[in-house]
C-alpha cells in the first residue's frame, strides 16, 4: 500500500511543481530521502542540509518519544518548501473561495 500511496503523492508533487514554476529561476524539484519527499526550488548544499536535518529530526522525535510517537503510515512524509511567500499563497488560495477576508498563516 505504501508504494501506491507514494506513486500518488509523486504525481501530485510533480503537478504542483509545474504549477508553481513561474520562471526558470524557480524550477521546483522533488528530493527523496529514506523517509521524506520534499518539494523545493532549493539546490545544492542547502537541499542536502535540509534532507539531512529532516531525517535526523524524525529519528530524534521517534527515539525521544518512544511509545508515543511512531513513524507508521502510508509512506513517506511530504514537505512543501515554497521559494517565497507569493508561491505559498498561490498554493493556499486553491483551498479558499475567491472572495472574503482571510488571516495570514502563522510563521510566514
């Protein structure tokens, strides 16, 4: 079942990457680690450091919270790392009606 889930997630991330690409400079790609699928426009060292951080953080959480936190599920965890705030809000706008007042997300 995990392989089927990851195939669906992979297709979604590819389509999302295409829709987020506003210019050649913001070419999104999918990084894959043992436990994560990361959509990002980052390259090189930053992308590698991010991947390593995610793996270490997951290991630390599961180890520290043994018996409380588990890493069971349908497949890899998904991380969306938007290139800028505009890309994030373009993505988020899909889930809201065209008109209305909406609060900003925390942490942006």
